[in-house]
C-alpha cells in the first residue's frame, strides 16, 4: 500500500479553506493531511480548530515564511510514503489523488505531475507558465507541459533529499529543476483545474523570481 501525505500550506484562506478541507477530508486516499497555518491573520486558525479528523495535523508558524516555508515545515512531519502539495483553495480537485498515485504504485514512474489545461487561465498567467515550463525543459531535459502545477506527487524520502530552500512560490521551479538534475522519471497525468482570478501570486514579480530560481538551482546547489 502506498500511503499519501498531503502537504497543505495556508495563509489567509478563510474564504475557501472550509471548502478545500471538505474536499480533501472526503477523499479516502490520504494517510494524513499536514496543514501549516503560515501566521494567518484572518479566521484560518479558527476554521482549522473546528476540524475533528484523526488524519489532520495542524502546525502554526509564528512568523510568515511563504508557501515554500510552509511546504518545508510540513515535510518535517510526513510519515507517508509519497507526498502531494495541495493549495488551500478550490482550484485543484482531491478527486484526482487516486489517478495521480497509481503510476507510482504500478512502478511506471518515480514522480507524477498533475497537468492542467492552462488555456483556462488568464492570458498573462497562461503565457508565463508556458514560458517557465519551456525554460525548465531546456535547462534539465525534461518534457513537461506544466512545471508550475501544484499537484506534484513525490516519494517523501526523495522530497526531503532535495533540500528545498525556497520560501515563496518559486518552490515549484526549485522542485522541478532539482528532480530534473537527478534524471528522475516524471509522468504527467491530466487533472481537473478551476483557476481563480483573485490570487496572492503577483504574476510579474513572482514570475521573475521563478525564472531566477530555475537558473540558480540548475547551476547551483
């Protein structure tokens, strides 16, 4: 049996957090859900405190550390065999967990990415994601169509070995570049995706940070 650990970094997500938790907890797949409240200032902590499910572990940062910082903290508590990153909103559907871990269970892939239909994104985001994915493929010889996807299913031991350092949204290119440098076989599986337009991500600023991360981790540690 392949036990799945869900890494759930959260910052000020009171608007969609309940719906996200309903979906994740309704799935029979997760072995555990590790929610990291990244020093939220809204009702996030209260929403988490109302949940009573033995699979849910809640950790709170006393200072904001960013999405990458939340993922790194969650990794410290993982006891499952493989892990997946889950955004704390309703863009991604936990109903896809089963088909994402299946290729790993069957031995067909070491890592599985959930590939989105990016045509549903706003144009700037769509083009930015495509550009960053192309750059990733050029830098490490991967053949990805959606490097920035949140749904990355990675063996927990391998995820820890990557020695992740990013604290913001550039955690996604860091993971992809480091997997690519290791020549890890990545299989993409199509997933459901319902993009929201009000996002914390600032497309130009965070896009440049992600591009810089691609080069930093390709040619550095």
